[in-house]
C-alpha cells in the first residue's frame, strides 16, 4: 500500500492527539484512503517529555529543518501557534512544495493573504479546519456542500473559555472574577486568559469565516472586538428577566458592498437554539440564500476534537496527492481574481436594539433626565425595570428599540455626566433579528 509521509511541527497537546489518532485509527484511515499516513518526522524544542505515545526511533527532533528540508515529506502540519516563527516555517514549507495543515487561526487572520498567495504560487493546498470550532466541520461545509450559496449572516459562539464563564454566571449567579478563577483551576482558561476573555481569539476565527463566506480580504484590526470582562452578575440576571441570555458572539453580516464584522457580548433570545449552547461547546450559525439557516455545534477545542479536524484535512490532501492533483480548491474557496475587498462598516453605524443599565441616585427627576437624553439622541424606549435601592443608588434598566450605535454612545456620554449618575453606564447589544 502506498505511503504518504507527514511532518509535524509542534508536539504539544493537539500534536499529541494527532499522533494518537494516526496510530490508533491507522487501519481505518488506510481503509478509507487507500494509503498509509506515516508520521516521518516531528519537530519540537522539547524532546524529553513523555507524551504517552510511542514513536519509532529518529522521528522526534528538535531541529525544524529535519521536517522542512526532507524531500520525502509531502504534508507539513503546523501546530506551534502564534505569529513567529510559525509564519517563517509555513512559508518555507509552501515554497518547498509541501502541502500545509494548520490550526493557527491567529497566523491566518493576520498573514493569510501572504500564505494563501504562496500556496497558490506553489500549487499546494492550505487547509485549516481545526482553526475554527475545533472538531466542528464548518470550513469544509462552507467550501463544500454550501459553496453555491451567497451567505448573508454569520453568528458564532467560538470561544469555549468565554462560553464556560458566561454559562456559570448564568446558572449560578456568580461574578466574572470568581468564575474565571474556577475556569483556570479546571484547565478551561489559560494562566493568561487575555486572548480569550478580551475577544481576540474569537475575532481571529471570525476573520477566517468572513473571508471564506464573503470572498473578501479581511484586515483583522478592522474587526470591532470587545470582551466579557465588564459583564456582571446583575446584567446576567436582568437579561434573564427580559428573556435573554448573554453570549460572546461573533457577528458577520453582508450589507451591500460592506460587512458588519464585530465580536462583543450579545443578548440573544432565551428560546433561540444558540442560547442553549453552554459550557465549553461552540456553535456557528450560517445563513445562505438557498440553504437558509444552518447551525453546526460541537466541542470547539481540546486534544481529540482538534486532532480529528487536523487528520481530516490530512486525508483530504492525501486524496489529492493520490489523484495527482496539486491545489484543487483555493484556501478561501474563491478564485483569487474573484476575491473582493469589502469594507467593514464602522461600529458607530450599526443598528441594533440595546440593553442599558444605569446606577443613579434615588431622587425625583432621574428617569425624566435619562429618558430626555435618550429621546434627544433619537433613541426610543421599549421597556424598563427599576429595582430596589443598593446603598444610595438604584439600578435602572432600559431596553431600547432599534437605534444607531453612535447615537447610543452619544446619549450615554451625556447621561454619564449627570450628577445623579453614580457609575459608568453599561450597554449590551441585542441580536434577535436572526434571519
């Protein structure tokens, strides 16, 4: 039986999962592929730690050149993460005519154009299913069965750490800091969770989805990104009273020749299926003009789901190799000359409904002043809750009708300057126009 040699750069958690899967399911993979996938070399700086898998002598090396310069290796897997030296290694592999499989969403979000161009020039594949949603086969669905659709909307819960924290806050009424510490102790959050809780990881994944769905080059810094650190237990409780749950949502929408591209805490209706995506699970909801809404759900991270996606990409590329094909589908799924440069709409121009929470002195005229400022800025009130006093202040919560964000921000800046307002106002966007 024919053998296809593979090289792996990065032998951490996911890399170990890939080797386990290739070893434990080797017979099944060969039966489906008609060839054996052979892990010829693995490069990692740490060659002494026991990963719990047995490797043949000479496979593990601390010299990446043993992978990149080996002419017998047809496919390179990059699993070291980050920007450098990953970018350098990936470009060298492509220049050498090797196909690439990666889970590195950060690298592709910032340097995808360069990497995709180099792959096209070399006539090789770049597959990255594991970069978005772990084991959820969303990228292959976009490029495959749903490829004939014009996509209109992307909604995604794409970070398990944030979803775990918000789920615990919702179910137990806990505060953010308390749940974050718990998530770190359980291994669901990194010691430095900044990329997760500030929304950066989610934005990286949204950048890849935008590019695939809308055939556009995305400047990552143009994606509005806001994390969950400002969400409090009181907001979670009020959301429930209004019939919503709070999720960190990635949102992409086509609006003529522009895109909405934003990541932020969002209230979604409690009866909506995505509201039931809890814990470390992820979900992506895509709307196409012919297929309509489709939601994919599963484990968004972890050794085994991510390894499953990586090996799936390996098998896809291997089928091309066996058929004598180079690059069958471009990395974005669009011909390069058809890729557009759609502008991203400024956050101030988006139109949404809003949850607003004010902490004000309990005195006459407060509600009138707040309502007056909202009205002056063109914002109408749909509903309101005013609860009991906390100290010398009282929380006032308002749900608005649709309004432009720039108007909401202007009103809040004005209201926060009122002498009776005790704390900076809180606002959360509401997403319930789900088609």
